[in-house]
C-alpha cells in the first residue's frame, strides 16, 4: 500500500489535473455553441438530435485514433474481454448521459439544466455509500452540499416545473454519477488508457448508430455538416481537448481520489463555462455568478482542508501502482 508521505502529493496532483479537465470541459461549451450556431441550417433541415449526435460521433472519432497513435501499447488491450466490458460500461453510461442531457435541453432552460445536472454530486455520494463498505467523511458531505448549491445557482435560480425535460435531466445526472463511480473501480482494475480506447469506440459507434436511426439522409447530413464554414475547428477542438485530453486525464488520475472528491471538483465545469461565455458575450452578467462561484469554491476548499494525509475511504490502489 502507498505510504502516507507519497499519497498526499499524488492526490493533490490528481486534483489539479482534474481541475484542468473541468477548464477544458468549460471551453467545450463555447466550442459546441460555435459549431451549433454555424449548423443552424442543418439543424433546421435534419433536426437537432441527429446533428448533435453526429458531432459527438465525429468528436470521439477524432479522439480514438489519437489514443492509438500517442499510446501504441493500448492495442494489447483490444484482445482482452475485460477491457471491452469495462469500455462498454463506461462508454454506455457516458453516451446515455450525453444523449439525455442534449435531448432535455430542448425543453428546459440552461439554469434548470445546470441545477438538475449538478445533482450528480449528491448521487455520487449516495452511490458510493451504498456500493462501498466505507462511508465518506463528514467533510465530504458538507463539500457535496456546498458544491451542489454553488453549481446549481451560478446561472441563476432554477425554475422547476417537473415536466419531461426535468425528469430526463435527473436521469442524465444519475448516469454521470454512475460513470464517476465505475470509472473509479474500472481504472483501478484495468489499464486506464486501454479502457479509454474502448469507451471512446463505444461512444463514437453508439452516436453513429443513433444518427443512422434518426436521420432520413445521414450521408447528406454528414457531408453538409463537415463542409459547413465554422464547424471543423470547433469540432476538432472538441475531439482533441474535450474527448482525448480531458477523458484520458480523467481515467488516469481520478483513481487517486475518492469518487465524491472528484465529483465535487467536476462542479467547476459550469464556472469555467459561465466565465468563458461571459467573456465572449454569450452569457449575461448577474450577481448569481459571484454567489454561486463563491459557494462552490467554498465547498472545494472545505474538502481540501479536511482531507487526511492518507487515502480516503474507498480508494484502493492496484498492485501495479504499489510496486
């Protein structure tokens, strides 16, 4: 087992890298917005669901070969049933989360979506408690409360009516929470790079299948999307940054933290998205940005200050890491 002296720097390094992941995820809001703004004619002609599903398929279609090129050793995992089962589970959870979130956005406003999606932090804590023999520390629970409130209100008070869109977004939050929990388990059991490769294949292939099932002219739509001015650069950034770098880093470093700690860090994504949107004039200024951001930051600081020097409950290191 790793010594206490070496664990704390490793955990802090993981926390900083995961914070960088949320920064990139925040930027994906801008890149996706730019791509969809350029694709308004295609969205009107083919429907938003098919167009977004195709963009996500291309995004992971870019990330997958990058993993193969940058980490050639991952090819050994392609012969492992365990790697494919792990990739199928993580990829399916993320695919359902992506699809349910983008479908629900057609029926609810962004502040409500942000609030309900942020419930994945609470759900991660609950799932961890039910699926583990060890209960998270009390400081983590307070961090969960503050981070959830901060992420919920950074775009203004949510207005809930509990229609179809709200229910689907709660389902989205549940699948994101499950993804966090199972990422923790599977990347400790299997090589995280190999798991990344197979999960990317599942997400990209799943979205491509959705395009075929929902579009009457998938080939024509693909050609128009890829040749539309203002689309290729944002989609390339989504693939390289949002999928390849961010998710590979997540799979490598999240295993060094308690899953609830990781979920709390991930709540910084709407902070960065709001700040980027504010700078580009896509988001109006309100004092809720300061209030929500302050509460969210307080939750993260609380968790960091109350974290012990040794591994939190539920974090187990593989024999390979222990040497």
